[in-house]
């Protein structure tokens, strides 16, 4: 069906176009609400065996080895009250080629970790009585070399201590797996933290989430020599559930912070809806720092989300395509309640995945909480309409109507327009049936540039439905119409 739109005295459009309305699908992020409370890249080993407990804990953590001024929140804990039929502890995923890792061969690997013990068995006489970390290197399923680095069991209890060793790996491994274990005859409690494994000559790999800090599906990064915080916290005021991400910056140093997802599969040419809920307190502000749609520009005073499309392979490379994609939050006021920010973007033709991140660029300050992250594939419901391909005016004039921003938007958008001389001006919103639903401006205005915010309500205060809307500027001998999209 084709619709003809009558607006004032001008028939808008003589060119047939198609306009898409984007409908959200299932959230592709496996832990977007942060409520799956388990450490990323690690799995429990024989939890519950013989009464043993394997716990991702916040009751103790080693000093942060990268920045002593930043807190370390969590560690890997093993409680073993008696002998068991097998070892108990934690085991990592394969780190050899994971994302940017590329484990090298014919090199000496530095092995490090921190451990704390309480009431453990002392002076072990056999391997089964020992507590420590196994580093194992494989190629084609065959073990190349392994190294066990034990903790000090000369005393039953010992505070956080760093343990170091090394091992020569003669050929390039395609699998590096690390196990934090109490032997089957060991007893007591041990905490492990800051697990490290890397080549001696040049950097070739690290241990993902070796510091035990981030939950399933997520990673974080803060500057190693400046103070900032970007991590999950338990929060009774979370948007949903018990956990959200808190980002804090109290100085104006140029330290960026991100809390970011692992990539999830995406299809080339498909549209994706990227969303997050955010609340703020005491943040830096600017009078014109409205929320934005997707833009490629890094603004070093802004905070919000950014996302990347990834080329294949997803899990053994970090190969980005399409450039940085930024979407900034509303920073006009220092504090705000939970607000949902949503943008849509089309995957490049060579995309195989997509990831997103909460992000403070270089100089934002204050507190921001992020929750309920989402990446959703959307389908395009196409309706055929008659609508101008470019803004239409009845006569040549210097009236200007800018594209609203953000667009698509939720819950509000900014419309900017220019008036060349004093006169009567109207700015109205129409639905796709050509029915006027809101008058934003109806006044005599002097020459100048103006901005008005549409909050998604009609003239009766009702919130309008998701869809495409027309906004129209009428001035003396001028009528300009553009489209915008509201997504909920």
C-alpha cells in the first residue's frame, strides 16, 4: 500500500521509497544482565567432591600487580576439609591462541601467581598432598611440557605471596591450560590470584582473567599508571538483579576505561540494536552534550558505549572492521536515574561478530552505572511510502532543518532548525498516515538557530508507538520535511 502525505498546503513527496521499521529480537550477549555469577575463562574442577568447595570469592584478593592504587576485588578460592578421590580447584580455558594471544615456541615462559593459605596440610611428602598451579602446553593434543609450581606449605597459614618459576617450551603450543589445584590428599583453604604465563623474550600471550575480576562474557581495562575503576559491583539499586558495572573517575588525567564484552556472532549486512541502561552521579557536564546516535568520532570528554564489528575467526583473533562506533549518553546534568540508551547499526559486509563496551574516554569524571547490556539482531519490516528522497521546500529559502539526533532514538531526540528572518514558524510531528500528532513550535521567532526536544509524546501526553515519524518545519515560503525513527 502506498500512502500520500498531505502537510499544510504542500504535497510531500513524489518519489517512491521504502522505509524500514526495526523490530528487536533475542539478546545475543550470554550475560548481558551480569547475573551469571562465575568468572570468565575459568571452570570449576571437581567442586563438591568429598565436601570440597570451589568458590569465586570477594573475601580476599592479592594486591593489584599492575596498579597498586586500584583495588583488586576477587580471587579463586578452594576449600578442602578432607582427602578426596581427585584434585579440586579451577581450570582455565585454552589461552594459546585466544583473541590476541599467539603463544610462541622455542622460548622460556615466565610463570607467576599469588596465593594465600589458611590451615593447609604442611610438609607434603607426595604430589597428592601438594597445593599449587599446573601449567600445561600441548600441540595437536600431545603434551609438550608441563610445570607444577607449588605454594609454601612449610606453615599451615601464610598471607598473600607471589610465586614465580619458568619453563622452556620447545615448540609452538596450540593449547595452554592452567590448573589451580589442591592435591587429592591436601586439606585446608587456599586462594589463588593474578595468574600469569608469558614468553620471556617478547610478549606472545597472557592469561585471560588471570586476576579473577570479570564475570562470564566480560573483560575490563583501566590504565595501569592512573587511578580509575571499571568493574562489576553488587548493587541493591541495580537496574535489574543484584549486579551492575560501576565506572568511577575522580581525576582529569587522560586515562580511558572500558568494560567490554566478548564478541558474539553477527551476520554481514544485518542490522543490530545495541542497548544499555545507565545512571549517573556527579559526572562532568556540557550544555550541548545530548545523547547521540552512532558516530565515528571519539569525544575525549564523553562517556557512553562503543561497539565493534569483528572479522572471522572470532575467538582466535581480534580483527575489527568498520571502525570505532561511539554512542554517548546524556551529559547535560550531573546526575540521572536509570535511562535506556539504544542505537542501531548495520554490520559491514565482512563482519562475523560484534562486541560492545561501556566506555569512559580520556577525561570524563564522576560515577556511572551500566546494566542490562544488549545486542539484538533486528529484522526490517518494510512498508512502501511516497516520501521525498531529500528535504523538500516550496520555494528556495535559507530555512534549514537538521537531522534529529540521536536517530533512531529513545526516549527523546533533539531537532535543530534555522530561521533566516523574523516570522511565523511551525514545527510539527506527523505519523506515517500523515496525521499530525504533536506541535512542537508555533510562534513568531526572530532570526537564529534553535533546538527543541521531542520526548516521544503526542499533544495529549500519550507516548507514541515505535515507528517512523515525519517532522516538518514551516516558515515563510518554506516547508521542509525529514524522517526520524523511534525505537523502544
